[in-house]
C-alpha cells in the first residue's frame, strides 16, 4: 500500500481492523465500538506521524457523531 497517502493507508488498516474485530458475519458492516476504533486509530496515527493531530481529532469527532447514531458502533461505511 505504499502508493497510498498516509490517511488512505491508515483508513485501509482501520477497515481491516474492523473486519477482524467485529462479531458480525463476514461481508457485513463490520461494526466495532467507537472506543476500540478510536484507540486503534490514535495509536496507528501516532506511529505514522504524518497525519496532523488536528486532522486526527476532526476525523474522530466526525466518526463519533456517526457512531452515536449506531448505538456507539463504528461501521466501515462511516469512513
């Protein structure tokens, strides 16, 4: 995935994480709790180091708003 920009690469990693961590059947929305998503996203973004903190915070705020509509669960379509 080296041809992707840092954000696209991070989002691809998060998609895979959701698919691995969800309890839903394969091929579904792959929901995971916002707290889990947020922890992983912040961790991976800090390792990457190329995504500005304000962008990370703004993204997580947007995701939190979407997750709140889904009983606190983040779905792949949210990002």
